[in-house]
C-alpha cells in the first residue's frame, strides 16, 4: 500500500509542534532528534509498523526501541498521535513530576515504551536481546500449521549510540548470529552534543556494519518514500540484520540552529514561536489537526483488522497446542514454578565450590521451566552455567537455550535486559564477578526498570588466588549492593546456593546477582539443609544459636561463614552466628523477623567478609567491628591470600575479643 504523503506531511508538522511545545513548556529537553527524525516516525507509526494501540503488549507487535532516549518527545508525540493511552495532558506534562512522559523513556511508564533508554547504546543492545528472544520464541511456539509470531525489532539510534562500545559489541554479535528480524535505523545527522560528529569520528559506518555481517542501505531520512522502500526491503531480507542509514538534519524546522550541535538540546526553544509559524502551525499550543486525528483513526482501524485476524489464528493455535499455550500464558503472566522443592539436597559428604553447586542447581530449574535460558561471556568452562541438553543458540539452531556471548560483558547484560523487557524467557548470564563492572550500566538499568534478570558471577573473592588483584573483586560486591533494587546473594555453601538460585529465578520485580566461589567450600552440615535454604530465601538467618545469654553476634557471608562457625566454637556459649547471604532480602523482612535474627539488645557484633568493610556498618553499628579486606589482593594460592589478608579463624577471635 502506498503512502498517503499529504496526510503524513501534516502529521509531521503536528509532531514537530508537539515537541516544540513540550520542550518549551518544560524549559528542558532535546529538540534535535524529535524534529530531525520526524519523517521516520511518520512512516513507522503512520504506515509500516505492526501494532495495536489498544493492545500495547500484543504478542505479535513489532517492537520499536528508541535507543537515543534523549529524543523522548519523538516517541511520546508519535505514541500520542497513533492512539496509545498517552493523552495530550501527558504531553503537556513532559518532564514534570509523576507524569508518564519522563525525560527519557521508562519501561512501564507509558504504553508503547518497550525499554528504558537514555544511557546511549543501551537500546541497541536491548534490541539485539529482543531479536534473539523473538528468534527463540518463534522456534518454540510457531508450528507448521500456525505461524503466530513473525514480528520485527526496530531500533532508532543516533551517532552517540553507535559510538558507545556496548553498541559495537551487540551489533557484532547480531551480525554473527544473522538476526534478520532486527532493523536498526541510524539517524545520521553528523552532530553530537559538543560539536559536529567529525570532531570525534571519521569511520565509514556502512563499511563497519558490513564487516559485522549486516546489510546496509543509505537514504535521505526526510524522504518518506525512500524510508518506506528501505524499510520494506529490510523486512524482506533474510540471513542478516539490517542497517538503514538515514541522513537527516538535526533540529529541522528551526533554521537558527538546524544542522548544528546547538539543536541537540533546548537551545532552539528561544526560536520556537518563529519555528511554529514557519511550520504553518496555528497559535494554539499542543495543536493536533483534525486531519491527523482522522488519518490515525482510520489507520487504527486497519491495524485492528490485522490484530483481529491474528487473534483468530492465535485461538486456532491455542486449541491445537494446549501445552504450548499454557506455557506461553504462564510466561506472559509472570508465573513461575516453586523451584526450591525441585532441587535435590546435596551429598553432605562432598565439599564443592559454590560455582559447581550453581551448575548443579541450574539443571533442575531449567528442566522445570523450559523458558529459562543461560549464557556466558566466553566463560562457560569456568562459570559452569551451561544448561545441559539445552543446545546452543545459533543462526542454524534458534531453539538453543545457551548463548555464547563472546568477550562482551556489557553487551551481554544489555541483551539480557532485552529478553526481560520482551517478557517471554527467564534470562540469565555469567562472567567473573570482577568483570561485572563492564556490565554495570546495564545492571543499573535493569534494577531501575524492575527487570527479572539473573546475573551469575563466579570467582567472588581473593580466594580466586593466583590470578591476582586484577581478578580479585574485593570492592565489587559492596558496589553491587549499592544499586537499589538489585538483590545480591553471596551463598556460603551448596544448600544456600540452591536457595539463591530459586529466589533469583522466581523474582519478578527486579534483577538478582549471585556471587559464587571458585574455591571449594565445606558443606555446613551442622545447620539443617532446610534451615539454610529457608534462611537464604529470607536473606539472613541464625546459623548457630547461642547456648547461654547472648553476648556476641558474628555475621558472615559466603566462604567466610564456615570460619565464623569455627570461631564461635572457640569463643564460647554466648556467641550467635548469623548468615547474611543477601542484605536486600533480609532488609525486606518484617521488623520482628530481623529483630529475631539480629536483636538490637546485642550490640557486640563482628562481621566477616573477604571484601571491603564500608557496607557492613549498618549491621555492626558503632560498637561492633567489620573484619574484611580494604585493599587490593595478591597473587598467590587462594588459601594463602586469605590467610595473608586476615580471613582466618584466629583473626575473627581476635576481633571478637575487642568488642565483648
């Protein structure tokens, strides 16, 4: 069907007007992309994308991700015009308190916003995650009789996104995997915030992406016919992801700043009135013409016809595939199994590393939930998080449940976020704990977006040993604990590990990091397995109760818990040992539970953890002491490093004698 150019040109004018008025009213925002990429929005939302505004989470919708999230008014304007539940009042409240139009798009704030974007490049990696999720879903749920899923992932990115390393990592992997359901539109306006892009880049982007294994087209980003033709060609392509380089003029419509870096932010606001007149807009602010309203009302009818036909197909698929239908329904509703009873207790006579326990625990979880997927940043042999019998995800095998991310930690975490936004699969990925810093920006976005991603981080302390301080994450666990809404587990033995994994894969309101040992740890048989498991689910518990009047509490996590238990034996009957594998979960428990584990009447406390001590003072208070490692590590056998840096029973006893 050909474009209705006259109607879409009016819609472009109206969309530009909404951006001008919203940014002007807020006295804050970014006009460059909303004005410069308007024709791209018109073609996508006014003609090419498959969506239904009244069903914004329709399973077979095309997913549109605005990676250049600073241009949020582009997305808000087109969602409003397209008929999503984003009324004009919300456009008027752009960037205001409690509005659904925050400064950068936020997942769950407005219907039609697929991902939280703003940190540049994140949306590109998210889009790759969406695309892999789609390939897996199509392999899992489509049948020979019913192809219920055939959607595309469309991402709009700018120069800043493509300069970020995460985008390069993600796009390299996308090319390798042949993700031909992914269309990346590059708003190439040759401008960044500080200056013209030529100040910081001189590469040939087309050749770079061709080298990655992408198909590349270059078009005039203001020519709607060219945009549509390029988009349709990209949709029809097979075997490769698609890049459309759309040459645009940043801030188009404000002659005083258009094509310059001044157009990026709100510098054009002082010229807004003249710009509005130049566009042919009336004096009325936040104006949407009757022509645009009528056009999109008619367009919605066509979209709903497509949706209704799909619903008929979907009903036929459900009737023919009740088991697959039930599985999909559970996934989309966020329902998961109670994993903990499905995990056998460990052999009490065999000591293993918690990374090995994690591997053993992952298998029954993956068996119970076929939508659990796993991946590793080139470390499956060390992180041990491979789903046995799950196969590898490749372009030839989209049903594989294990993803080889390569040495791309940041992209891995951003891609896992894309899975979680899509909401079909339970995503997990692994690397060494010290390399979590490479993925930290994506982890932070997952936490603020409440995404149920599971990060498996092994080699969790100076116990790593000979690799030395570069690989010994003394400060990393504390820094992860500083991220709001991120649950950080550091289990002490296999039974605590089982509970940590069960809790992580059952969580729906945020991500979880599980930090595991490289070295073997003892199984703590003096504590019943059920106590260790249930206590870990709650974040903390009494591992050894005092036999006399309580005088001292030792608090420990991970591989140091067994040291605390040994020290308690030497310190006498008045000592309690508390295991605190997850601060965040423990602090969410009732006050009575927390008081029962850490009674405020006992102020003599010692914490023990092979890491920096700052995060422990909330638990040990002014009278207590935190025993830890406030320096970088050493290259030597792990047990030697632990002794050298004070992680011993003797040091615990010595510290305890100073506080009680």
